[in-house]
C-alpha cells in the first residue's frame, strides 16, 4: 500500500491508497490546483510516497457481514470526518464512532469504480483504491480480529516526487527549480498506469530485495450491508 505523506501524527487515523489511488490523489490535489495548472509549492508540503506493508483481520462482527473492510472514512489532521462526498460534504465523526462501536476499529476501503463515497468520475484511474486505518485498531503484532487489534504495519521504504518528475523533464509542470512532464495527460488511463508502473520500478531499483509490488487485497466493502440505514446528514466541516 502506498501513502502519499509522512504524517506528524502516530501512524493511524490516516488514509492510504494503492499506487493508482495515490497517483490520482497526487495529480488532482498535490501537484496541480485541482487539475487547473501546476500547484507550487506542493500542497501540504508533500514530497514523497511511502510504501507501507499492512496486515489486516476482520472482527467477528464484520466477518458476519461477509466483509474484510468497513467504510473508508476520511481522516483530516488525525480526526475522523466520516464519509466525505463531492463538495466536501462529510457525514461527521458520529458516523465513525457509531460504526467503530458496532464493528470494532476496522480498516476501511473504497474502489474508485464504485464512485462511493469519493472520488466520482475518476475514469483516469479505474483501478484506484483508497483505505482508512483507525489508530485504535492498530496492534504491534499480527492482527487478531479483536476490536482493538485489526491491523498492523511495517514501513517498506519511500521515494520522492522529485525522483519521478526528473525522469520526464519538460515544461508542463514547473516547481522547485525544475520542470517536468511526468504529470501530463491527467485524464488518460494508459498514462496513469504508466505513472504507477514507473513508481513501482523506482521502488524496485531503490529496494532491490523487496518485491516490485505486493498486490493489495480485494476491497470487499458493501455499503448496503454496512448502512442498512443511513441517517447521517452531510455538511462541510471546513466551513
């Protein structure tokens, strides 16, 4: 699993993605101004991609639903904002608390193809997946499926955006004293796949004794099972 930022918080209360998911996030929110021209300095000061190896185990309550993952909640500055939909409309911390109380502190996921809850219309990255990891579910051993031991992790290295960008010098996106064409053709799925593959090979060259990629587990979250009822109103928490 690839993460796009080094957090100043304990590892947990974070969102991660597979490589396509991370590349979509970087392209849309970090290196461009929501696709409208380059963003410099890079948003949030993000300058690298971290690779994280995560083990998960569903709680019995979640397994009874036939799922290994719950809802992919959005975390902002270490706070669970619930599900966030287009327009920054989020269901709020109560959505998180109620479901973590019901199912335990389980990892969440969403497939881009499902367009739920976000992003939608991410056709440039149909294979994208995002994840959420609540800190309260983290354990320092193999996860047991107890409500407070649903996932563990180990760091598997990092690469910088500069390493990727300097492989494709050009004038499309200029920042930090150099230009790059690495982020060109944002809406082309084949170019998205190329970017992800380049990143995997950069990881492989830097860490030759590690596999180029460990295929992420299937995201099997089913919103209709998780939300038999959905009473949560949607508001913009940043206003």
